[in-house]
């Protein structure tokens, strides 16, 4: 028996292809939902869109400060894992649920499998960077999405025998689901035309929790909407802060369309038909690169350098002039095109489960 952990929005599209492959390769699993995200459109809609089974166990932890959230997940997860010691746990990505469950399992001598290991922004002001370093330090099998990840892990003293470059499970989900969106054409539901709008998402604490920073970003959006229509699905953290800082009215422009957070298929379709994307997300840098849609990342660093070197990503921070220049490049078709990325081919979960079978269950 393997426990598969998911808790927050970016986890669901990573565990869906793993579930499918565990079933195909006859490995018993239980899906544990920590409840870090709980709103319908931050959690349940992904289960529906991705055709995932209901979680076997729900920890119902909810939103709290970092310490309280992490601690509550640990307390609830320990109760579960003590009842039925699984052969291993699989954790994905870098959210608080990832490190919380890894820490509990390690102290009970249960092997940890980390999917999306070795990514580093080298910026410890990001809570995710702390989660990544600690989870990797505890893990027994580390599956990576790009080659720099292995270099990072080796520098931290991790035994190379534990590291496997397998590709990207999030791209497995994208490949599996993109066909479904083709008939649905969600972008038309919002009165948008193909390649005639830009998609924007921001939610990272460093961008939205600070009033001055958020004001700067709003200025950028207000400027860009003079050039192209902007579609803005709003993360709950961002919405809360725009209201708290009284900034929402500044964004109310004819060329800016707001929506609630979207489901997986809707968002995929909106990405795929957009002219470009402005974001501070980690995963969207990868998805856009795969789709060959230009993506300007509103951050100073990225833990996913392959998206810059080979994909369609450029880091722009909050540099108004750079963004302006690159948007013009995109709109005049002069922006870089991006290449195919090694092993982002839809088979990462297959490779992962095969290795799990050998290493955890001694089966070939
Ligand atoms: C978390 C992850 C981040 C990931 C993001 C994707 C950590 C440290 N951060 O950040 O890496 O990119 O998820 O969304 O794990 N809220 C709701 N409904 C929900 C969930 C949250 O309204 O279903 C609101 C709450 O007010 C909460 C806030 O959003 O306080 C932030 O949620 P939280 O899970 O703490 O962090 P995210 O910003 O979502």
C-alpha cells in the first residue's frame, strides 16, 4: 500500500496521472487530501475535471498561518499513518502539505518518494523553497523534471542513486486532457477571441501580500490592457488583499475581465488560446512552455530554469520597461518561440511507477 498526498490546487494535476498509472501497474494506493485548499474551485473541480476518484481520507485542515497549517497536517496525518503503516508515501511539489507529511513519515521510518524534486529558486524568502529543500533532504526516491534539479540535489549531498530524471507529471496531465478542451472552447464563454487576449494570474505572497508591490503590479496590468484585453481569474489570496488594500477599483477597466479561480480544463483552454500569459505561478511557466505560449513571469527568480533556456518563459520581476518591451515583441511576433523539452512527453508517471515497483516492492 502506498499513500499519495495531495492538498493544494497545484497538487491535483500532478497526482492524477500517478493514480492512473498505479492502478495500471497494480499497486494499491490510498489518496490522502490534507484539506489545505478546500473551496470548490480550488479543489473539488479538479477531481471532476481530471476524472479523479474521491480521496480515501480527508484531513480537513484548512487555512492557517504556516506553522499552524503545517502542524495541523502533521497531527492529523500521523493519526492515519499509525493505523496502517504504508510501504511508502508519495508527495508532490512544494506546498506545506508536502513537507508536513514527509516529516511525519520519515520519523516513522516510512520511505518518502518526492515527485518534482530538486527545483531551487535559491530564494529562502519563498516558503516553497524551504519546503523543497527539506522534503528533498528527507526523501528516499527523488524524481526530477529537468537536469538542473539533479545538479542541485548532488550539491546538497544527496546520493545520486536515489535521483531519477523522469520528466514532468504535470505535462502528463496536460497531454491527457488537452483534447477534451478542444471541443469545449471555454474561452468563447468569456467572449474572448483566439490570440486576442492575455491571461494573467498572481497569487504569490511576495507579490500580493505587500501593498506597494501589489500597486506596482496593478499599474503594469492597467498599462498592458491598453494594448490587449486581459483575462484575470483571481486567486482567493489575491482577492482578499485587493479588497484589504482598497485596490480593486483601480483594476476595473473595460479591457480587464475578472473571474473566480477556474477549473483545470477551463484554464488549460484559456492558456492554449491566449496570445501570452503574465503570471507568478511555478507550474504555469512549465505548461505555457509546453504549449509554446509566451509567458512573462512576474518574479525575480525561477526554480524552473529550463522554461527560460528552452521554453517560452522570461523573468520580468516588476520591471515596467522590460514588460512593455517584451509585450511589444510578442504582439509583433518577435518573441522567442521555445523548443520541445526533454522527457516532457506524457510518460513521466509511467517511468515513476515502474521505478517505485522495483525499488519499493522489488518487482519488475
Ligand atoms: C499555496 C502554496 C503555493 C501554491 C498555491 C497555489 C504553500 C506554502 N503555498 O499557496 O505554493 O502556489 O497554494 O494556489 O503551500 N484560500 C481560500 N480557499 C481555499 C484555499 C485558500 O479562500 O480553498 C485563501 C485563504 O484565505 C488562505 C489563502 O487563500 O489563507 C492562502 O491559502 P494557502 O493555502 O495558505 O496558500 P496559497 O497562497 O494558496
